C-alpha cells in the first residue's frame, strides 16, 4: 500500500476536509505575511542557490532600532559597490558609528594624537591606534592630529618639525567622517582651542599596555586588555595620587601617548567591518591623489606602448634606503625574490618605488638581464609641471605617490617587515572580500595579489605581529 493511502486510511474520510483547509490557510497566511528577507534567513536560501552562506548580511546592527527595509537594501547595495582597496574609496561609516554608539562618553576628556612619525605605514597606525583608544576611553575631544617631519638629510631622524594634518591627508574628509558617524567627539584645531585649558595646559602621558597585568608578555605583544582598557584607564585617570580633578567641561584632562604606541590594538576584535573600513578616515590629500593617478595612468600607457596586453605591470617596493634596519632583507635578497616572481608571472614591465635612485638603476639593469623586464620610476612617468610639483614634495610625500601607483599594479612585491609593504599588501587584499575581507594569510603566497619576502618563522622577531595590529 502507498504512503498516501496509508495516511488517508489513518483518519476517517469525513474528518479530513476541514483540517486540511485549515492547514493550507495557515501556510498561506504565514508565507504572505513573512518578509522575503526573513524567509531567506530561515531557509538559508544562499545554500539553496548554490552560493556561500558564510558572508553575513551587509546590513549593520543599529542600537536604536533598524531602519526601513528599503534603507537596509540601499545600504547593502552601496557597500557592495565600494572598492575599499582604492586610494580614494568613499568612506563606509556605519562600522565607526557602531563603535561610537557603544562607547561611554566623558565630557572634558581630550586625546592629543600627535606623536606620529616615520613613513605612511607607521604614521597611519600611530593616528588610528590613538583614536581607537580615545573612543574606547570615551574622549569627547580630539585635537586634529599632526605629523612629525622626517629629516631629509638623515632619514633615520623622524622628529623634525611638526607638520599639519593636510601634509599627507584630506582634512575635510577626516572631519566629515567624524561629524557624520561619531558626532560625540569634538575636533579641535589646536590645544589652545579647548575650552577651559588656560594659558599653560597640563598634558598627561600614558602607555596603554602599562595599565594591565602583562607578566610574561613579550614587549612587542599587542594589548590583550583592550576589553578592560576603559576601566583601567579611568582608574588611572581618577587616582587621587595624581592630584587632578575628574574630567569635566570646566576641567578638561588632556591625554597624549608616549611615543611608540602602534601595532597595539588587535584590529579584528572590532569585527572585519570596522577593521576593513577604519583606515578610510585617512585619505591622501588631493595633490598626492592627483599626482599618483597621473603616474598610474602614464604607467599603463607605457606598458601598452611596449606591447603589454591590458597595460599590465609589476609593482616593486625596494626597501634598501639608508634608514633600513640591519635585519631586513638585503638588496640581493629582495632583487632575487622579486625577479623570480616577475619571471614566474611573465611580467614584461615594472614600476619600482624606492628612495634611492642608484638602487633603482641597479635593479633596472638586473631586471633587463635576468627577466627581460623594463623598469621605470615616477620621475620617468611624470613630465613638465607634474614633475616639478613632484620634486617639490618631501621624501615621504613622494612615497605616497608611489603608494598610489603600486596599489594599481597587477601584482605587488615588497619586503617584510617594512610597514609600507605590509600596509600595501593589506590594502590590496581588500579586493578579495570588500567589507568582510578575511585576514591576509601571512607567510604564504597570500591572496594572489602580493608577495612579501622576509622571515616568517618567528612571530615577534620577524615582526609578524604588525599584521594583527595594522588597519588596511
């Protein structure tokens, strides 16, 4: 006997009709009332369609209630379209807004994030680490960050004059990002603009990692106590032994970090959405973007003129300048690794970024001989007024023009543990997953977009911890 006949036989026929009608009506009512998104989540339609269900929905959580369904769809679509690896990508602000909504704000607490020096990888991380701690502490004031100038005659001297924020970054973009997504923080142009500071402001210095029990930790270890930083910081701030009043609008407390607080915050503790977008608050200024885009356009034209299909080129960061540390890969080590990758991937032209013109010439000669690959620099690609403008920039500013061109390369090779190369690889890695990009797999062939030569055996001595403490 068939299953259907067994079920019919289970109930007298005269009792079947009414229960059947009730069940059909209940199913229909549930189906038409349930929003499609609810049905999809319940059924996991991504699995039914043969697509991955690992990527979470692109709608952020909202502590004050979700927006309308149409607003959520618009937000998701917009975020999906953003190429976060672009140097001028629009800022996706809701992850910052979420972090700010979770903070406990303290009137009169002001962070001064101006202990920023070195190259672009270091400077960005100094600023962002300080700001992230400031949000966690509930600072309602932030002095617009400044940048320490590098000594042009001694590249290892990172502490020349203070330069304004727009020396590298777009100030208007930075202000708009906070005004729209973290309005609890007031940005001050200068310390003297903070209400109540007086003529001789007292600034207190702190090193966050000293506020927790870190017995047995390597000094380079990130701060494993960020979940408790707020409590520990305010206990330190309000310690009677410090002899200072609690922060208030009339009695502000000014906080500056001791030099060297970077790679300190484990970025993925905030979730990939924040980790992958927080770097967007620091966009290069218009001059640097324009020169970088012009050089990139000319690089593609150069490749096409040399018969390279689609204008493809290899991006090279040769880190052998006078301030390079002794344990970093040598010129020979870098050159051998880079040309091996060039040959393996069939590149015919390359763009090289280096602050040492002689080393660039040496590399170009080796590339022709060993890989039959032509190599050019930014000074080869920029002409006329563009070249004059480039040459008027500082060493580090010119490096940002390099950075923009290298972002646009078809494959990038660099050196560990240069923060420039690490930042480059992480920024390029955002192409793989956008808002929800997973961490770069360090010490392997990576993501197929970059390769960094270096020592990957030891987490601390090899400075691999940088990957866990840098925002792309």
